[in-house]
C-alpha cells in the first residue's frame, strides 16, 4: 500500500468523532443530518470530518442530489488490520516473556 | 481503552518515519544513534519522533545514562488490532457482496 495512503488513514482515525462516525456507519449507511445528531455538532463541522474520512478512503458518499448517504468503506479498515498484523509475532512474544 | 490514548496512537502512526522506526524496533531494541542512520535525519529530528512514539506508548526507552536503548511496546499495537477487529464483519461482508 502507498505510504501516503496509510498516513491519511491513520490521521483520519486519530479523532474520536471520526471513529464514532465509522462506528455509526458500521450499522448501515445514513445521511449527514442523521450522522450529525448524536454529536451535537453543526452540519459544517460534521462535513469537515466526513471530508477527512472520504479522503482517507474510509467512507464513500452517494451522488444523489438531495440525500447523499454516507457508507463505510470497510476494506480500508482491513488495510489497517493487515498493516498491524505484521506485528502480531512481537506482541505474542512480549506477552509470553516473563516481566 | 481511553479515547485519548487511541488518538495518540493513531496520530503517532500517521507518519512514515515513525512507522519505519517501529518496523526497525520489531527486529530488536537499539540506540537512537543506530535508529537515526537509515533515515538520514539529525538526532534531534529522530528524538522528536521517538517522543511522539513514547507518549503514545508504542516504544519505551531504557534509563541507562550512556545508552538509552529503544524498544517496541508491541502490546500497544495489539490495541490497534483489537480496535480494528470490531470491523472485521463489515469488510468480510463487503467483499462477499456483489459489486
């Protein structure tokens, strides 16, 4: 995977609102208005977070004029899982090692 | 896990030099001087990255006066793996779904 892409993905995940948006979208696609509700955040505020997530490839937005549903692009999270998986041996060894 | 901690971890991972430092430390602990070599970076430059990694709990540094070896704290990467694992169902479903 391109280095820049991982930079964008991790930077996008470094914010609790953006992680909460992903958790909401894991349940199913929804509109920006619905997404904004639990966060007590303005639509422009949420839209800014959505742009960061979209640029990182973590969400996609529909092209329908009135209702542009957001949906999770879970394949990008699999890329995070694949990246971190290379360290599995390290944490398994560190847990086995006596303190 | 505390929300702030995940913020620090993901922010620390959003940089290619810091990810490369983790990859080097996965091989074994080493000194800052050794770590700096492949990056053509000044010691203060590398030290700045190490501070970010240390604050996120991704590395630890020895307390020996002359040689302060850096080592990977792989358990923190397991926390990333655990976080992303909650989305496994989503990416498995998205790969099964016809395009």
